[in-house]
C-alpha cells in the first residue's frame, strides 16, 4: 500500500530501508518524548517487527515509510494502529 501526493510518498517499509531508518532514529530530536535513543539492535528489531505487522491478517498495525519525492530515501515514519476490531 502507498499514498502519494506531489510532495510526499507514504509507502510500506522494506528491509532495504534499514540504513535510512538507523540514520533518522539516531537523532535525539526524533525521540523528544522518549527516555532514550534506541541503539542499532533496537532499530533492527523494530524494523523486523514492522515488516511482520505488514503480513498480519487482519492487519491492525500500519507503519508507513515517509519519503519526499523524487528522493526515495526514508526520512521518517507514520504510525496507524486500529483497536477494537
């Protein structure tokens, strides 16, 4: 699934996104309201979890990679969780 406008693309994560995810996850401002910045293993585990959620049926957890076309590199994440289904 993907959602696209002229200036924004929200798409499913892939395992190839790990380097870009590590880059933005290391920034303290990404975790302003959290106690600590995750380490590399924590980020890898989280991405694996996101990829697993994408295969769930029914799917209740959506995590979209945020990119700014025409660049395809991930710059952030959008989360959507459905409860009480």
